């Protein structure tokens, strides 16, 4: 295949089937909608009710959407999610491990209970889902796994021992799975968002001093908007990124360069 064979169809996800955990809220919703706009059918497992909002947005793009209310940390849940997706949609081509939480406290107050909860959601569930999805992807000799990492996959950070640790772990999982699965034409990559204007960051943004300190550290001079991640998601889920593997793509407005 030569350069003359490249077309914009390489970015199309028409006919593909994607799982986005936590895809009905926050950044997860933008990942799900991006894939839908590129033509993929969506399967969204979430502990939160959707109330039809995200499903309506996705189906408005002319693709299918299945919603499953489930706690991804329950025993057997990852296997059930993957198998249900295959039954409902016919296959699993793309997995976006998006679900995650951030519990903050000073290090001397951050105990085992908070640690275990964050590890189970942010890291263990992503591993188990990737493990189950990879079985189907290996059999079909194709697939895309996208782990939602963070700037804290590279940094430390006050009040976040478990968050930084799980995001470092997710980056490591991305590289390890790439090393194992590349031979089967499966690409495993990560997206590391910077500071984004979402409900989770509203408290930080509402504090003028903290808000300005963060903006001053971002060369782009602004918080990220959820739309800033949508093109990246489509790229890593599409044929256009078939030779990108084991990479953590930072989308931070330049934060890490300062």
C-alpha cells in the first residue's frame, strides 16, 4: 500500500462497535459521541443512569447505542460487559477505558479505603476489561484499546497518591498490552487529558487564584474543552493510527512543556 492509497476513509469508524466505560457523563460522553460521529455503534456501561440523554445524542448520529447499568468493579462485571456487547452489537472493535474517580486528601489522611476504591475503578477494572476484550480482538486479529490516562501519568501531585499511582499504572498497562498484542494487529494507546472545564473541575475553576495559576501554566492560555479530545479519540480508534502503538498522547494545551 502506497501513499496514493490513503484516503479520509481511514478515519471512518463506520460499522465498528465500541465500548466506552462511563460514556454517559463528563469526558466519557465526549469520547462516546466522537466515535458515534465517526460512524461507530456504541455500548456504554455505567454505574450512573443515562436517562436517555447520551443514547439520544448518539442515535441522532444514525448509529446504534446500547446502555448497560452496571458497576464495573463488581466481580464478573468486565466479562459480562464484553460478552453482552458482542451479543448486542455483534463484535467488539474498540474499547475505551474511560471510567475513573479522583478522591483527594492530604497524604496523612489518605488511607487504605480510598486507595482500594480508586485502584479498583481506575486500574483493575481497566485491566479486566482489556483482558476480556483482547480475547475477541485476538480472534478477529484487529482491535483498538484506548486507556484514558492523565497528566498525572507523568507527574506526582499533591493530595492524589492513588490518582497519580493508578494513572501511572494505566500508562504501564498500555505499554505492556501493546507489547503483547501488536502481533495481532491490535493497537493499545492512551490519551492523557490536561486540565479540562468539566463538572469535576468546577470547584477549582471557581476559585480565581487557583484558576489563574492553572491557566498561567498552560501555554494555550485556557482550560481544555471536551471537544478538544474528540479528534484524538477518533484518530486512535481508526485505521489512521494503525502504526501508533503503546503511546500516551497528551492533550493538554502545552501544560507539560512548562
